[in-house]
C-alpha cells in the first residue's frame, strides 16, 4: 500500500469532524463508510523497548574525538552526510529507511518514573492513569481481522496478561506478555478434554459471566471474556511460536540471543496481523564498564533490527508498520568513575521507520559534545503526537472518553515532529 497523501488526510479529517465529535477512537466513528475505509488500511506498530537506556553516543548520535565521545568511531550510512556509531554497521546500511530524532529531551532520570512517563506519553494530569502506547493503539486502531490479541508484548522471563498497561481504558486493552517468546502456559486444551466438551464449558462460562455482570461493572468480566477469546485464537496459531521451522538463514540473520529470537517472533506476529507488538530487551543500564558493555549489547540490537527493517521492506509491509526504537532515556555524556554512563534524559535519540514516516532524515541535533539539545527540544508528548499522526490518528480531532469525560490522546500543549512525518 502506498503512503496516503496530505490531500487524503484533509478529506478524512472533514469526515471525522462530520461523523463524530469527540469519538472514543477511530473504530467508534458513526459514519460506516469512514469506519470501513479505515479498516481497510492495515496499521501496525513494532515498538522496540531498550530497557535501562541505550547510549545515544554509541548509537544514533556519536561524538567521536570529543571529551565525552568515548573510544568508538562514527561511520557513514546509506544516507550521505548522516553518520552513526561504528557499533551499528547493519543499521547504517538501513539509514535510507530510518528517521532519527536527535533532540529528545525528557524530564525523569529514574527508571521507575521514566518507563511509565515515556510509554504513557506524559499527558497533562487529569486525575486518571493514562494507557501505555500499546494499549492506546489497541483501542484507537483496533485489533483488525486477524482474531489475534491487538497488543502483544514479547519479553524475557515471565509472561501473562498485563492489564495495568491499559490505564483508564480498562483491562481489556492490556498487554498479552509472552515470556521468553513462548505461548501462554496451559494454552492448549488437555488431550482428555474433547472439543465438544470445551465448547460446552465455554458456553456455560459465558452464561455465568452474563449473570454475574448483570448488576455489576463489566470491565473485569469483559476482560475475562476477552482473555478466553484470545486463548481460543492463539490455539489456532500455535505454529507462530515454533521458530525452528523457519529457514536457517532467517534465524542466522536475527541471531540466537533473546532480542534476535524475539524480533523474529515479532515479525511473524506482524505478518499474522497483530496490531501492536512490543519487544523488550533488558540490561542497557550501563553505569559501569560501559564501553565493553556497549560492544556486547549494541551488536545484539544492530543485527536483528536491521534485518527486521529489510524484511518488512521486502514484504511490502514497511508502508503499514510503524517501527520505533526507544528507551526511558539516554546515557550521560560525562563518563563516571566506574567507566560508565549514567541516566541522561536531557539529550538523547529515538529511531523510527515505516508507516507515515519520512525515510533517510534526521530531525534536531545536540551540541558538539552531546551535553544538550541545540535545536528545539522534543518531549515525549511531541513524539506521541508524531506516532499517532503517522498511524493516521489526529490528536486534535480524536479523543478518548472516560465515563463520559473527554480526554486528549496526547499532551495538549505539544506538537508533532513535522520533519519526520511523510
């Protein structure tokens, strides 16, 4: 699918305004023609979360031969004049598909506050808990017609259904977390239970849920029903989790480490129609021995991330999938006494590609030593505006409704990074 033109956006916005003032989301528009047209436009997100904070100086915004630049060089990319760290040689070959924002400046330098703030978009305080970006996209864009959960989180360690990500949207829009990329425990029906008996049990469950919720708030029973429905669909797609049947070439290009395997699974989930796939990599909080740590960590990101961009492009999916690589902050330019870099929200970088994003561009810059943003700073609210618009959702025209209260989907006072929007 080719990218839509500005003219098409204007027509759609007029329809939005005429169809429903303050709609809950795109799927809730009163005009069936608009809703049908939006359903035809597959819109998906791959959100790569580098938990702990990737160093911008060893990735997207290197400063070699400066007091804080570190030992690594910068290298030329596929876009003339744009250079990245030598630790990202594969991503350098994909720069013509990427957009970088080098002027990100956020507020929280603690993991506990930063993770929530970045993934919720830091809206103004409305007295409610806002959803994570994945839950927001699941609500505003919808699940599509795949029958699979709209928000899937592939991560190391444990999994489960993470309802807290949904905030005021309600637990139905939480994340299905696949621990170590494996299907949920006890997903498959026991052999001793026939399909007919399973169907009968589910019908009984539905009747009991309906009776239970008749005079109660329905959020939890809806979430429970949703979980059973997701399980039923995942049972039909169990082969998604068996990466061993993929060509050895694919497995080699992504790598056998956690992030490589999980990004390869993410590609299969996107191919199967999942709306939002988040892949988390841990261990980026390099307060000590940073440069040896970067030499190990960054290649594990570089190889599978570049392979993903290449595969999405080759499959014609990059026009539909918004790709984001992000963390809660960057790393300090100043090197500490443990040869490490500490937390640095003041000036760092975010990479993106795909749907609605210009290719081969860099927005914003830091000063010569990387200590501060030298152009207009971009807070996370501005990035949420950018990402929503890239997905065809205009935050100036689309609102949430929480118990009748209209709420903005992104920070009211911030604007998108227009330089990276197609």
